[in-house]
C-alpha cells in the first residue's frame, strides 16, 4: 500500500489505546515506517537513504530505521547526539548545519573529527569553523539552486538564500575545501518539503540537473550527489500519493552520464502516515454554520495547521459515528490564540463531549514540534509493532514544566 489513510487505522485499537494511555496521545506504527522505508529503497535501489531526523527524533523511530538499514541526516548538535547515541555509525551520519551556532560545531568537532561522517556545508565560512575544531573529513557542499517547492512557502528551502552556496560560487568553495585538506565528496541540494505534484517533480528535476552540471564541471573530482528529502505524502484524503517511481526516474535521468553515488534524505515520507494524534472532545459549541469541537490537543501538540495552514484529516472514533449526521465542524485547541485550530469546516459526524477524534499523518513534524506554550505539558507517545505496543515517551506532568527553572 503506497498510502495509508486515516480510515485504515483500526478504530477499536485506537479507542483502547486512548483509554489506556489517555489523550492527547501520539500513536506511532513501526510496521508502517518499515513499509515506507522498503517502498523508498525499492524505488531508489542504488541510493544511500539517510533519515532526516528532524521529522521525528524519537529513539524508537531512530532504532527502527537504523535496523532497517537507513543512515541519519542531522540538522543540529542535538540530532547528532541522538543519532550517534542510538547507534548510527558515523559513516552513516550526515550533518547538515545551517547557520550553525558555535556550540553545535564544538559538539560536532568532538564527536565527528577523525570519523567517516559527512558534513554538508552551506557556506564557505563553515569550512573555517570546522577546520578550527579539528574536522577535515568528508564534506558535501550544499548548493543554493534558486528553485524551491513544497507544501508551503515556509519550507521551499531551495528558493531561500539562507540555504546553500550560490551556484556561481560553488566551484570556488569546492576548490577551497580541497586545498584545505577536506575529503571533498560531492554536492547537496534540498528542493523543499512536501513535494507531491508533477510540477514539484519538475522543480526537483531542475535542481538535480543543476547539481549534475556543477558536478560535471567541478574543479575537484566528485563522486556523490545528495538530492535532499522532501518526498511528500497526501494529507488530504482525496489527494493521490506521490509517484515515487516518477521521482526516481527524474532523478536518475538528471544524473545520467555521471559516475556518482546518489543519496536521499527523506523525513516526512518515512514517518508521516505512520502516526496519528488522538484527542478527546472537551466542549462543543454551536456557531453560525459551524460546530466548534474543543479538544485536548492544539497548536502546542501539533503546530502544523497553525504554522503552515496545513491540512490534516480528522476522523471521529465515536463507536456510533456511522449513525450520526455529518455537520461542518472546526476542531480547536485549549490555547489562548486564534491560531489554535487543528481543522476548519470539516464534515464530521456530529461530535459530542467525550468523543475521541483522530488526526491523520501526524507522525512527521508532530510531537517533534510540540511545545509547552501556555504551560501545557507535552503529550505521550505510544509505539506499535504488530500486536505489541510500548509507551515510548511518557506524558509530561505539570511538575516537568518547572524542572529547568533555576
Ligand atoms: C528537512 C530536511 C530534510 C527532510 O525533509 P522532508 O520533507 O521531511 O523529507 C532533508 N534534508 C534536509 C537538508 C532538510 O533540511
């Protein structure tokens, strides 16, 4: 199955999990993560697959993907620590610092100097800063391709000058890195996040073609091209899934004639549809035309709707949902912000207080972006594998909120 919809989750199992662990609750299915990984490696059989840890850095996710054979792509010292501590070998770790704070590079120097880890540098001065910390190992140069795409402007990184070296300076940075004794391996670009449509695919292809041209004319011999992540998932139930084979073909075509290893860095694609968020209805309110369902999860649990105007499917898990009349419903959280909305104007079987709702595609950038704003403790996470289940992150308590106060 190339896509798992919210309707494919067992309602009886989800109701039982909510009973047992309480809500809000993230449920994460590792069988699905493994299926997603297999599908991706099937489409890209020769590629090195590096999981983009920022999508979901939970140890349980890292363990599952490491065991499946993935490497790890890390964006910060914290992600590096979590990946290395989870047992990823340095040679399977890529560190992609963007405007890295000194403390991050200190940590990277400590853990990566003298290893076969790869650092993807997005600006010439990151080379200086790595060298002064004893790291002169494998590097990729991140290219700012000037073309971006994605589910919203906030994540179309390829178009944003913050990321990568401008095209016309790439060869200079490669030569400089080589002169300084770095093990210069290749180029990297990340078009953006949530690529789904044929037009996104064209943008991706344009970015890979840019990399290919730069490799072909490079002053330093290169043997690796990392095309980043961004493989999208359909958040709307009516959206077709990503045509992965078409993306793989476009990628291969763009690299035709070059003798390079390909690396990809999927985050969302591996974990998004492996997760759902469960929430309980606290209050209901009739408004003009819309029923408001106030639930115990909100923008502090899942910020994507508030931050990106992202769409997440919502399903009623009320045992008698099939007998209720669907009415336009907005699902809102308990935070004092108008942005605190999970879904707007959805036809949902008329909700009642105490009902359980499931929010789909919550496995990526869900718990990872959770905050304690409004002094709201973060939710629990339960992981499933076959019939087994395990609490992998306990629910935070009110006492946890002040543990760092000095
Ligand atoms: C965020 C990011 C990814 C993963 O993006 P997804 O959309 O989750 O696949 C991969 N590589 C880099 C450099 C990133 O910043």
